[in-house]
C-alpha cells in the first residue's frame, strides 16, 4: 500500500509500545491504589487492603475481574472484557492459521478458505486437548517451554538485523525520494509514470514485468 520501511517499523514498534506504556501507567497504578499503596494506606483501608495482590497470587487471569470489581457497572465491564479477550484470541488464531496455510502452500498469497479453516479448527482442538488432558499444569509447562524456546528465536532474529541492513544496502535506493503515496487503485495497472508521483521516482515495472 505504498508504506515505507521506516513507517512500517515505527508503526509496529512504537504504536504497541506506546499503548502498553499508557495501559500500565494508568491501570497498573490504579490497581496498586486499590490494593493499598504504602503501609499507611493499607492500615487505613483495613480488611479490604491487599485484595488485588491476593487475587493475583491465586490466579493471574482472574485477577483482572477482581480489579474490575472496584469500578461501577462491574458486570458490564467484566462482560465487555470477556468479549475483547475472545476477539483477541480469534484474531490471533486467524493470523496463525493464515501463516501456517501460506507455509504449507509455499506461496505468498493465502490458500483456499477451507484449508485455512482446517488449520484454525486443528489449532483449537490441540488447545482444547491440552486444557482437558493436562489442565493447569499443562498450561504452566507450555508457558515454560515457550520461555525456553524464546532464547534461540532471539538469537535468530538478532542475526536477521545485519542481514536486512545488507539487503537494503544492496538495493542502492538511497538516491530515490519518496513522493506522494499512490492510491490503492494505481497498483497493478502497469508502470507508474513520473507524472503520477511528485517525488521524481523512476518508472517502476508493473506486476507483469
């Protein structure tokens, strides 16, 4: 869609990081105040002090609902949170199914819809079997495995950084300036002329070329 690498990197890195910073700054601090921030505050709160930390010690996922109990319209907020979590899992599963499908087909375009549905159902069945057969212990073991596997992935991704820098250097595009972003309809209609961009781009070959 005409986005530059700089725009993509800043969008992927900065936007989620900024959102996470705002989220933890607001809700993290508020949860600590509900829990009792400091010895004097806990003594003033009495028996209600430490409710959030106790919920976290019992179950991290369910602690969110204990936090929402401190707000008005508790049932609405908790129900809305469940919907958001369901949307998160659905979109994550859809993305994972798309990636697995493209890896199996070996093409850069998505495969047939029924094949993508198959991978989504298969992932759901594997998750359901893990929960039913292993229970909470299985989930804990899976989290530990993911943590261990994260180290070689970190090394692999780190080695990709100099590789992509060398790839950009090999492109030799430093002298090209990016003009006005083309409209989506302009893609796939042959080479883009200099009149269609204001930055003096060279003619780019179309998809067929």
